[in-house]
C-alpha cells in the first residue's frame, strides 16, 4: 500500500506545474510519488525524468531510486541501461541502488500486509 494515492498525485502535479523554479527536491517528490504507484505510472515517471533532465535539473540518488523502480516495472531494458549509465557517470549508482532496494522491500512488506 502506498501512502500517496493516484488522485493525490494528480493534485500534487498541478501544484508542481505552478512552481516557477523547480529544484531536484520538487522533481523527486513528483517522480517518487508516481513511482510508488507501480506499473500504472511507470512510463510517466520515465517521461518526467526526461523532462527533468531537459530542464537542466541535476538528478540525485533519490531521483535515480524512483526512476530505477519505474524502469523495473515496465521492463524497459534500454531505458534501464541508460539510467544506470548516467547514475554511474554521476557517481550516484551505489546510493540509488540501495534506495531502490529499500523501496522494493517496503512495497513487498505492504503487499504482504494486504494479504493478511
């Protein structure tokens, strides 16, 4: 179970779009919020990441964790490799991978709790 629902994400995006100078924290909030929604928003997360880079905002390990999560849902090996290469070039791959694994572990725990 995710703490952010999809309707809440849409509202968050509306607020996000009004921010004149978006920084990495605002991008991460949106990217990771959508990433927590799983498969249904994964392609959109990858689009947001491309837009973030096009707007010259430098990603950090939190950004990569959310984007790795999204790429894993859509099984986009090419996108995953590109993202991984960028994470290595920016020396953030290790931290991002750790965050990604923690996110996945928490998702699995939430799913187990829902089965009870």
